[in-house]
């Protein structure tokens, strides 16, 4: 995806402020970006309309929801076709516990991130829903001990 050509330092400052705390008031965001609140509000609306800002969400600890086990499942499909990939992704989204799906290059075609209640639940999802799906020729599952995520993504310079 190409960089958005009309973004400037003010936009970047607004994005950094929103990424670090999307619940900040517009006045606080404007202050962080060094602009008037009306300018901040206009810029935020423009960033939303341009789909630079894709949404807002609450970052919830999965353990608070009873999801104590995280796993990454790498999947190889064969024979790989766009139709098979789309059917597989559609079936994955229907599963409880699927958090993210990433299409890959390399030895595996997809990586599925799971957040489930237990090792038994993980085993069930992997064996009954992923490994047994028609077209899955191989899967490799790893348990996630800890996940750290960088909350603010800075622009490439």
C-alpha cells in the first residue's frame, strides 16, 4: 500500500496521540499536535474519511474473558487456489477463538492466531476444524507464552 501523500507532521502527531490513547479529548489531542482544537477535529475527520484511521476499539485482556491460551497455527494448503484460500478463511472466521488470520509467503500459506480457554479447547479447534479442513496439507501449532504489542506505529521516514 502506498503512503498517503497528503499527510504531514500535524497528521502524524494526531495519529500518535490517538494511538497512545484514543479516549483523549480533542482538546488534549490538539495540544499534543500543537494546533487549535478545530484544526484537530477537522484533521481527524479527514483521516477517518481517507481510511487512515480504520476505527477505535477497547484493548481487552483475553484472560479477563476466560481465554487463557494463545496459539499461532501455521497452515499449508494444497492444491492452493484463491477459491480454497477464501473458503478456508471463511470457515476460520466462523470459529470461536480465531483472533487474526494472516496470509503469508514461504513454507506456510496462512497463520491463524487463536485465543481459547484451555489446551483441550486448542486441541479440539486445531484437530477438528483446522487440520481436518479439506485442502490443509500441513499445520504447525505453537503456544504463545506472552504477547507484547507496540501501541504506537510511527511513519516510515
